[in-house]
C-alpha cells in the first residue's frame, strides 16, 4: 500500500504584520541615524557632539517608532472592530439579507447561483461573522492588526538599525568618519533589503537595491543641508 504524501505549502502572509514593522524600523534606524550623524558632521561639529546626537537619535527614534506604530495600527484595529460590530448587528437584524449578500460575493467569484447559496448557508451556519469578516470585509486572523506586536517590532528593529551606524561613529573619528559612515550604512541597508526580500519571498537584488537607493538619497540630502548650515552659522 502506497502512503499518500501530504501536500505541504509554505506561505509568508503570516509574516506581514511583524515583517513590515521590523523592516520599517530597521530601515528608519539606519537611515535616520546615519543621516543625522552625517548632517551634524558636515556642519563641522565635534566628535563628542556627533556621537551624542546619534545616541539621542537612537533613543528618540525608538520611542517615536513604537508610539507611531501603536497609534496607527491601533486605529486600524479600531476600524476593524467597528466594522465587525456593525456586521454582527446586521446579521442579528436581517440574516436572510446577509446570506444573500454573501452568496452574491461567491457568485461574483465564479460559483453558480445555487452552489453560491449553499456555500453561504453552510459557512454562515458554521461561523457567520467569520465568513462575513473574511469574504465581505477582507479581515482575517493572519492579516488583522496587532498594535503591540507592531510597536515592539518597530522599536526594537529601529534600535538595532540605529546602533549600526552609531557603532561606526564610536569607532571612527576625524576625516574618515563621514566616508566610513556612508559606506557601512549603505552596506547595512543593502543587507537589510536583501534579508527582508528573502523573508517575504521577493527578489533579493531588487529589495537590496530599492532600500539602498532611497537610503543614499536621504543621507545625501541631509549631509548637504548640514554642510550648508555649517557654512552659514
């Protein structure tokens, strides 16, 4: 007797919540800290001032990322809960109309009318609010908003990202500080883009190039502004 093999599939959608927050945090940590350091360095600040600015940027940025992610994702969660409450009320007040609405959704996706009605009947008998949340509202357990997870992932990843250029600043002083900061930060960004793309199942080279390009642009603009201010002040 031949045993049947289980068809194993690996999907990455369950990573979207934390992966998005982590990549955003790490990218922002590297870019903002490196840009901040370069801007201050271009204005001819002392090494101690540059290092202090970087540390302050790391702490402030981590707290800002955590607060911003929590508030924004919590707003999404509040909206989802409001829609679910409204849907529960509609199911309680007029379940027949809600069944027809769900059947129409399935019919629009390719099922014939009778099969769509049967599917809607059975899914609503099993979990009415779950069926409407998923197929009418587009809310699922995998993709729903998780404010605390997003806040912690963003804060931690920002701190890690910011620590990388900050470590370079701590180790390098003088005229080599700016080129070393630029080179290592671009390398860190390329690695981040590649790792994030691989974790999400995307093209590694495109992910690395995209993150590096925008990071380089941000650092160049900040350094230019710092140099301009340094000549005026």
